């Protein structure tokens, strides 16, 4: 079964289609909303460097391994792992990797959809010229107050958040129900290039702000003290863990999204080349987002560590002040929502593919069932920003986190890196070399293969392990 040529779900029409879809999965809120927020909160430069190192030394080898697993297994992550464990003569417990991935996907999508709902809510706000009023205000304080009040009006209102979350989930389910070529592929063909162009225009605007260089400096000035000692002289490994977690999150790694996309890869498509293209595109978008946000932050005297609202409290200032801002702003949030959709579908796809493979459900029914489950879990995130903002479920362990914070932490910082670790161990140590090289279409003696194999076998497990130990304070 492991060598069958196509999956029952169909396949991408070409190599380019796979690159677009995988880039669609990788590029999303993680790059534009989460990366600047985390970089700002963790002191800038040192966080960015650790993030980039994680991408290059862990993310790239793991994405290749994960796509390869999918391409070999040709099924949902749960069944692919079952088939591959059998083929490698290993225990069926490896299926658990598929299961935890499905759970991680549900949890991530439950908050992802709520945040994507913010982006949706900002489309009519910008289109109606709400932020053009910023141009008439005289002090930066008035400007920043105006913009943050608008943001708080939205997040403080559970009904409104629910409405946008519902809309986002309905469209996600519809796209997943449409299947590989009909739904997933059509959506990403044109929106990735469009998003990139709008980001470049915004970088142009950021360059025209007086504090552009401060923003650049913040992002690239490496100050490890800020990363390890965020509160003065108390050591914390949390920033490094956040950077590693973000690398996994941003590349959609460790939960089967990229694996299931690999299952739809045409038989002879180069994994190394396609995944490298995806990693480069993803990293570029995150860096561009930072180069846009931080100059606006410093020009308007805002706090880089403002938290999850950062993007929504900075960009509207730019749109309110720049020429054609109403148009550009509307377009930007439309594209952000589309980028979020192309990621959301990949969060749902592993579970839906598995349900279809059981033979008991049609694709639309499976998609609706999963969508409803995720939609319900989403309430936890919605309420985290208003009526439950003071509810800290783990406060008895002195963990000061809302439901949203907890779900985000559990998935990005724990589940995805662990998923990646197990993928690395399975591919690096347990699979037959001959199968691995066959799927990668590479010779075991080539330099590229040897470097990849070394990173996967040693650097990934060691890196993930050390960052975990560091985060629980073992090295302090
Ligand atoms: N990579 C996506 C983003 O950066 C989020 C995501 C995570 C998608 C995990 C799929 C799996 O927005």
C-alpha cells in the first residue's frame, strides 16, 4: 500500500500547485499577526535570530521529512503513519502522531478562526473609511487611542466576534468540502502573489515614516539579554521556546497539515526544491511584516510588546495616513483573510481526509462535522478577550493565562515541536534508508542528503530537547 501512486483524495495538478498550496498553508496569520507580536514581546533582534536559526536548522529538515512521509503514505496522517510504521516494521503506536496532529489542528483552528475573524471585521471598517479620521487628529496619542479603542470595541464584543468566527468557519468548511483541486488549489493560485505585492507597497510606506531605521534596528539588533532576561535579571528560556514554536507554527509543521499536502504530491516532484521554495517564501513574508509593523510602532510611540492586538492597532494608523489608504487597507485585510483561509483549510484537511478514508462519510459531511467541532471550541477563544478575560484556568499552578493563551501555548510551544521531534526520529532513525532516498529521489551519498540526514537525526532532536529543558529553567 505504501507505494501506491495516488491518494483516494486526488492530487495537485502540478508541482507548482503543490508549492502554492503549501505556501498557502504556511503563509497566514502566523507571519503577519503572530510573528510581529512575538518578536515585539520578546525584545526583537535576538528573537528573530533564534527564529531564523530554528527555521534553517530544524524547520527545513523537518518539512522535507514531513512531506516525504505524506508522499510515501498517500493518505491522511493517521493512515499514512499506520502504513509507514508497518512498512518500517515498527509499532502501530506511531499512528498516535497522526491523532495528536488532528487534535492540534482542531485546537489551532479554533483560535485561528477567531483571529481571522478580526481580519474579516476590519474589511468593512477600512472600506467605510473609518480610519481616515486618523488624518484629522493632531497628536499621536489621539491617533493611537482612536485606533486601539476601535480594536477594543471589536474584541470586547462576543457577539460580533462570534459572527465573524462563524463566517470564517463556514467558508473554510466549504473550501475543504470542495476537495483537492476544486477547493484548495483554486483558492491559492492568485492570492499569494497579490499578498506579496501589497506587502511590498506597505514596506514602501514604512520606509517613508521617520522611524523606519528604528524598526529595522529593533528587528535585527541582537540583544540576547532582552531575550533571556525579559524582566530584569530573572532568567527565562520562554523566549527561545516561543521562537522555536513559532518556527513550527509558521511552517505548518508537526501536526500533519504538510504531511497530508505531501500525500497529494504528484509522484515525481522534487521534495527538496519545493519545500525550500515554501520555506523561503514563508520567511520573507514574516520579515516583511516586521519591517512594516515596527517602524509604525516607533513612529507613533507605541509599545512593541502590545500583544496579540499589535497588527490591528498599528496598520490602521498607516492606512489612515497614507495616500489611497482606504483602498490599500481594504485590500490588505481581504488578502490577510484569504491567506488565513488557505492556512485554515490545511488545519482541517488531516481530520477530514481520515474521516473520508474510513469509508463512512462523504467529504462534505466530514468537513461539516469537523467544522462544527472546531467552531464550538472557538468559544473559548472568543470569551478569552471579553467576558472571560480574567478566567485563568491554571491559576492554581500560578500560570497566568487565558484559555486563548493556553491553547496557543499548548499547540505552538509543545504539540508542534513534539510532533516535529517524533517525525525526525521516525524518518531519521526508523525508516529504511532505501525508501527515504527513493521518495526524496536522492542518492544516499549526495552531500545534500547527508546534510539533511544529519540535521534530522541529531540537530532536530537535540535542538528541540535543549529548548524544552531551557524553557523549564534547567539551565538557569
Ligand atoms: N502556518 C500557518 C500560519 O502561519 C498556521 C498553521 C499552523 C497552518 C499549523 C497549518 C498548521 O498562519
